[in-house]
């Protein structure tokens, strides 16, 4: 059984042996029920919090997710490994309601802070990795918008508490690290407005290309570590922001992609009432998420566009927020302007 070593210039990261310690035999036994005898671990592209591995065996492979006491990609940040139980709870709800869109839970070992799941990346690559090489297609974004609306519709009535710290606390925590760091008054007001919307329900909380697969004609969502109760508009704006961010190299594509996302989501959404106010709030939230990603004060998000483009985009977004008149056309306009 082997674990590939990181590149020579990469920081040392703990492997399964170090992460699991005395629980390694139990995890290997649980994996072997689905993979056959385990032959190797392969570190997979994952989120910032947990360590993710593809576990290969002589009869197949599965995904192993382990939460340690430090963020996997930000080891300076500590965390509670037991919080993986929140993600397990969320995956149970989403997997039961929408088995075609989420991994299937194969085993949960709370004492090891580990989950074993099916692999929903048929090509082994995230959508993020594809977008590092090429622009999105309107077909992809349309499928994604419809799938996100389907997810929101299917879970609209779920009342099961998810977060150990409390769902309302986690919503405010999400606003604090994503929308409030700069204390911009327009974004502070947007948080208040979003929290006051009546259609509060489960949202995925981190609908970013790194947590998506659009391969083989399907849409799959992973990394449910940020599931909480909020307005579905948060997920839509979060995804819109990331689509714009990934198209700074192809700005001419952005307007059609934004339109495809919002129209396909709106056509299938459980709360389909659209208005200028809703569009303006969506654009404002997307601008806030873009600042969060561009500043990268806490969570790193490497750009494929040149740094000067990212810095110019950050300044333009700040000026747009300062104007107090954030609209989708204006946000799309500065996306093209930043890349010019």
C-alpha cells in the first residue's frame, strides 16, 4: 500500500497513516468492503478543511475524507475534527433526497473523524480543473442552474438541524468570513436583507467549481462542510461569483454564462419570483463573494488570470459597491473592463 509523495517544492502534508493513527486498521477494513484489498492512497483535489483521498483496491476505489485538527490546506487554522459529523448529517439528507447529484455514503467512522463515499467524478477532475484550461459552455451552466434549483426544491421542506453550533450561528459565521470582512456598508446591508428573506432553508453554502463535477452529462455536488440554513439566493450568488472569477481570461463569455445560470435556475427554482430587487441583491452578494476570493485574506483561491487583472477587478468591484448602485449589467461590465 503506497501513498504518492507531494512534489519536492510542496509543503509536507500528513498522509492517512499520520491522520488516522490507531484508527487506520478500522478505516482500511471499512474501505476494503467496497474496494477490495487496499493497494494505495491517492491524494485528491479537495476542500480547504478536510483531507481527501482516492482509496484504490484490487476491486475498485472509493473516496476517503478525514478531518484533522488543522485545516488541510491552511494548517495555520485549527478546527474541531468532530465537526465532520455535521457534514455526514448533511450528506445523509442530500444523498437520500437526490442520489443522482451527491456521493453515496459507504461508511462513517466518527471515532476516526472519517467518511468513506462513492466517487462522483467520473473523469477524476473537478469542474475547477476544467475551467483552468477552457471557458465553460452555456450547456454546462444551464445544466448546473437547473440542478441547483432541483436541489433547493427537493430540500425546501427539510427542518433537520445541521450545524452543531446552531444553524443561525453558522449563517452569521458564513457572512462574517465571506461578506463582512471589509465591513463595506453595502455588503452589511445585503447580509441583513438576505437574512430577512422569508424563504430560508438548507443551502449548500460552497457551490464553487472545485466542489462540482459536470462530467458524463451529469451534475454532482461534493464537500457539504458549509451546509446551513439561509436563503437559496446565497448559493446562486456564490456560484455566479465563481463563474465570473473563472472567466477573467475569457470575459466575452461571461454575460451569456451569467444569463444562462440565472435563467435556468429561475425557470426551475422553488421560489421563482424574479424582480429587479432580487437581481440587484444577487449581483451585490456576488460582488461580495468576489471580493472575498480576490482578497484571499483567509481562504486561498489561486487565479489563473494574471495578478494584475485580479487586483484591477478587486478595485473595480470596490468602486461599484461604493456607488451604491450594484446591478448585474454593471457587474458584468466591470468583469470585461478588468480583463481589458
